C-alpha cells in the first residue's frame, strides 16, 4: 500500500512539475531524486526498478493540463475524452497506462 502511495506521489510530482519550462527544468532534476527514492522502496520490497520515460512524462504533463483545463481532478477519471478542451493522444495514453489507480 505504501508503494502505491509513493508511486502516485511520484506520478503527480512528475506531471505537475512539467507544466512550464522552468518547472520542467526543475522536474528533470527532481525526477532523478524521486525515481531513486521510489526505486529504493521497490528494491526493499523485491520489486524491479523503474526508469524515467521522457515520452510518458510529457504525456503525464499533457494529461495534467487536460485535467486543469476541464476543471477536474485526477481522481475523476484516468482517460481523456476526444473533443474535450486540451485532449491529446499522448495525455490519454499516459492517463490510461500510468501508475495512477482507477477511480
């Protein structure tokens, strides 16, 4: 359970940090530390490590913008709806395949 909370926090931090260029630069630096901490928890629980994915991070950032633009919470749904403001295929893919648990 703790690992799921850590994974959800990592996903939120990575997605939220990529919202602006300045934040993206910080997120790149911070993501290495966050992933190292996550992998420490994974190793302690006998789970293989994860690695950063630039395309998934970009998709998570797109999904984050979609959620904000549509006045939602990530707890509302784990997908984007084609035709709604801010829809992107990358954001939809990230929402459907990230570590966030379904609502």
